[in-house]
């Protein structure tokens, strides 16, 4: 009986030693960004996208043309390119 418990504990310990990589095979060294979202995006065109899920993905893909200096009043536009 004690041998069965010992073997069970050893197998349980051995099961915990298996590497658990969140990446697929062959994607570990690549520059890939993984993210979750509630529904897949319908459009990735910034002119016609309308949901918050799409805007968070579009913000990572497209660089805006301008930003503003948030401490200066009145606001001053600064070109990014």
C-alpha cells in the first residue's frame, strides 16, 4: 500500500516537471504579441472601425500623425513623423 502511495507521489511530482510554455512550437524566439479580446475585430481600417476592441488593436498597428503636449495651454500639436 505504501509503495502505491510512493509511486503516485513520484508520478505527481514528475508530472509537475513538464515544461509548460505558453507559446506554440517554433514561436518562442520570434517577436509576436499575444493578446485577448472578447470578440474578433470586424475592421482594421481606422476610418470605419467603431468598437473599443478594434481601437485597441488599431492603436498598436497604426502610428498617429500628431500628439499634443499635455502640459502646455493652449494645446500644442507635435508631429510624430
